[in-house]
């Protein structure tokens, strides 16, 4: 059987793939940078497939035909990946290693076939080492490993903020020209990560089809199809389905909150909403910033030399903020789960949604995984992108969760002699992931009671293709990663004055980061 799988996968190496190149744009006020634009024809180089295992990404705007080149080399190496502790993410280990106990699982089988191919063709074995149980993030362990020069880990994997911190600490290799065997322009790498999060043209970490935990930690909007039907929402929009509204470009802030308000109801007989009633909208406190990003808002904009500058409190930003806080802080139908006033609020919100007590649930795609594993859903679940600010906005934008959206990097403790083997591993796992792993992930997340797998699959594909990032969040300059949290469900709406109080620290932090990258690039 192993030989049959190997022979079959080798055939994939002859499949033509595309190098996806995003077009660059200049308008940073009305929409995010073009590296974030990936719907329509502007940039669909997402490092994802469109429900296909053909090895191509459909609709790329500027691409040259290319093959994955099967090398006539054997390295006979074990490449060790170091990542989050077991249980921290649903797929932290599973995206790398095969588990005999879950044979038949689509993701597990895709990983197994990928790893067999890697060994059969290059003599490379993949080994995963999880971080210790006391640390959620891996940075301390990586730093100790590099300083001790033990060479224990060849690839490190964690969220954006951790990887960015390791980069500016000089603990990671720049990936641009590290080896002839690693090409970040290939379509299995997420071009928005490499373009939006580079500085001075330097790239220290990457994401794409090699991973599941990048897709898992992209924000979306789940919704209850039952509540839409009960409240005759479709009739208010010309009989269109939610998917039609999205595809017609009419999925906006106004549309979302009008629907949410109509679905909310006090069902317990009281005079005010409680957690036992039906809510229109629920999200975590980070969702205010996520919704701002959905309107094309980014705090750090880059010039033609790939140097960032901060534009946090522009007129456009203030207008977006005012509109969203008016909606999201309306406690008659909206609630931030941290404001529930109970312990374990994530689990409480998840159960409320599964029980049909939340119409729109603003969460990461990982919530589909946890709902699948942990609850028996009593509602029909649908998946939507984050809404646009208005119908005049060209694209949808779906923000990554900077603390959790995973990337891979190579620690500087890896010897020069082993770098080629590590880079071959990254490139091959990314390519093979494009063939099957991303597709297996989408199929697995949709195994939810009565989910519409075809339309929701299209929505997940759209979400992953319109993912957006912000350097200010990745590097957390001046604490900007959590800046908007303080306004969520709060009477404090003093956006501009609050920004003024932290702007100096943010500017200083950003300049230190820029100086590091300038020094490394030699500019």
C-alpha cells in the first residue's frame, strides 16, 4: 500500500502549478494594502486551493507556469519541528505527524501521505517536538535553544507575534535567499504574509499550505441558519440567501447589524437581555479591531521602499470606529463574551451558539473545529466572511489573529550544512500540502450537523483568499495588538485621545524594528 501511495504522489510532481504574484496598490485609506486584497482579480495568491487537488490555484492574477522540481538528492536527515504544547491548538501536532489512533481522518491521512513522500524521495523524516506544558508561546524555549547552540530544532512554528519577536531578536534566518531550494514566490506560500509583513524586503517567517493553524486562526462570521429562517431574514433582501448577499457584494456592517437586531429576542420573560436570551451578535473583545480590518483599516502602511509608518487615527479610521462602536456596544442585541461576567466565557458562548441563542458569532475558523469536537449543535451553522464597511468597498478582508495565526521560521542555530535539507522539507511540505492538506482541512471543518458543505466551502475559500494582516499588530508596537480591546463594550470611546497617549511609544517601537531590518538588509 505504501508503494502505491508513493507512486501516486510522485505523479503529482509533474502537475503544473502557478507562482502567484499579488499586484501592489497605493490606496491605504479606503482599503487595505493590495497585499491584503485577494478576492476578485486583484490577488488570489493565498497559499490555498479552491477545493481541488490539481496543484493549481485558480484565478491568479499574475503568474508564470512552474513545476515543483523533484530533486535527485537524498539527505538522510531528521528535520525537527518545534511548536506549541499539545492541546494548545487542535492541530499543532497533527499538522506535522501521523497519528495511528486516528487512521481514516482526512487530515491525518493527508499528513501521512505527505510525510511518506518526503521520506521516500529525500530520505527526510519529520519529527515534532511540543513546547513544555508551562509555556503557551515558544519564544523562551527557542531563545534558550539558540543561545545554548544545541541545534535541537530545525523549524519553529508559532503565532505571528511570537515569530515577529524572534525575528527582531535575531533568532531566525531571513528566508528570502536562504537556499536555492526555498522559493517563497510559489503558490503554496501565502503571498500576503510575505508581502504585507516584510520590512525592507526581508522575510523571516512564512505561512501557507504547509500549515493548518494559519487557516484555523483566521476570523470569520458564523451564523445560525435557523434564526435566519425563523426571522424571515431572506424576505428582507429580495429572497436572497446569505451566500447570495455575500457574492453580490452587499454583505456590509449595516446588513449584519440590521439582521442581528431583528434576530435578538428576550425569551425568558425579563425586561433586559440575559445569557439565556437570544442575541443578535456575539464576539470577543478583539473583534472590534477585526471588524475595523474588515472595513479595510490597517494601522501600519508601507511605502515603496517597504518601510512602514503609522496611520492609526486617520479620518477614515475615526469614522469606521464611530460606526462600529455604535453598533457593537448596543447591549440590547450585541455582546462581547468577555463582558458576560462568567468564567469560561468562550465555552459559554460556544454552547449558546450551538443551542441557537446567537444569530451571528464572530470568531476564528478554529471555532468550527471546537464545535465539531466538543458540542452537539442544535442549529444549522453557516460560514460567512467579515462584512465590508459599505457596498463601495471592493473587497472583503478577513483578519488573522496575530497571537495565534501560525507561521514557520528557521532558527539561526541550524547549521549551514543542514539548511538545504530544512529548506527542501519546507518547500516539499508546502507543495504537498497544497495538493491535499488544505482541502482535507476544509472538508473536516464542515462535518457539522446539517452544514451546507458546498456553499460554506466556497465561503471558507473566500475567507482564506481575503486574509489580511497588519505589521502594527504582528510587532505589537506600543501595545497596538490590544489597543481596541479597551473600547469593546465600554462607555469609553475616546479613540483619538487614547491613541495620542500611546503614539510616542508605538513610534519608538516601530523605529527600533525598522532599524533592525535596515541593518540586516544592508540598506
